[in-house]
């Protein structure tokens, strides 16, 4: 799976179980706690962007988490 596709799938995830399944599909085991942490970064409350979501837009946040989990796709 291409890294852009992986990021899009993670961003579209609506539950912890979806995030865990995406990770597992890519050979990565993550805890429910880690999956919840990522989901929280991706989930806006009251229609506003969270600080983590703003970081993700500027190249941090989710990208850093994805690189940590799926390092081999990012040349690690």
C-alpha cells in the first residue's frame, strides 16, 4: 500500500477497531490505547480543528504517528 493511501485510510477511520484493522493489514500491531490516541488526533470536536489536526495539516501529528508505526513504508 502506498503511504499516501495509508494516510488517507487512517484519516477516514471512524473507530479504534478500524485503525487497528488498517495497521494489522500492513503488518503492524497497535494497542487500543495507541489507536485511540491516533483517533483523537483525527477527530474534530464541535466542527473545529484540534491542535493535533492543525499539526497534521502542517506536516506533524498523524504523519509522525504513521511514520512511527509504518516506518518501512517511509524508508526507515
